[in-house]
């Protein structure tokens, strides 16, 4: 099991479009395993390669829930080939911890991708799975969910995110201090 560090916004790798995978080989299969392990550890319902610092067109999704882990989708070189309808869904992103915002997406999508064996397949999805697919494919294109917000909503979300990061940093400093004081007997 290899859990990789998740890249947080505003790292530039998150807004850089990825390179298509030329061949599904052992290196790509290892990347898939790392993505799966990292996604489940986080826990999340999707993770794209740029979120672990790799600019390859690879993502994984499992919307079945943290207990089940029964609906893993491996997406290599995914493309949206059809979209219909509209849905607004409260999305989160592992690269924006604790930030959740309502985003407008297509209600139904059809995706074509390669699996970890290099075989082409299609997914017809609606609601949560459709939202997750669109979110992860956006990551592969260098598009973040905050890019799908109005200017005002994005400004508010980034202000909230800045506060979240400060709180996370303070939490880490508190944990470090208590760990250190425990070691020194203070």
C-alpha cells in the first residue's frame, strides 16, 4: 500500500493540463494503485494524478462509500463524449480540505476511457457518479471546482479556504507542541 501526499491548492501542478498516457504499462498500473490507496486513505470518492503531483491523464473514482469500496472506476485518458441535463451538487475536493461548495454540472454524462489493462470502455452516469467523473476529468484538464464558480462565489470560497488552511496549520502546531512537550516531560 502506497499512500502519496495530496497536493493542496494553490500548487501550480493542479492547474496544469495533463499529458495523455501513451501506453498502459506497469508504471501506469502502479500510479493507479497509488491513486486508489491515497483516495481510500483520505478518504475521498475520486482522485486525479495531478493531485499527487503527476501530470498524467489518470484518475480513479469510487462513489460506493468508505465502508463498501465496491465500485472502483479507473480512468486513463478519459473523455466526456456526451452530457445532458443539469444538476447542482455540493462538491468537495481533497486538494481543498474541508471546503464544500455547490457547483453546476451536467446531470448525465457518457465517458470513454481506458482501464488499467489498456481496454477501452464507456460509463453512462448520472447524479453523484456523473459529478465525480466531471470533477476528476476537470482536474486532468487543469480546471478546479473553484473555476466553475462565479467570481464573487469564488472570492468567498477562497477566503473561507484561507481560513481553513490557517486552522489546519494551527492544529498541526498544537499537535507538534503537545508531542514535543510529552517528549521533554514539560
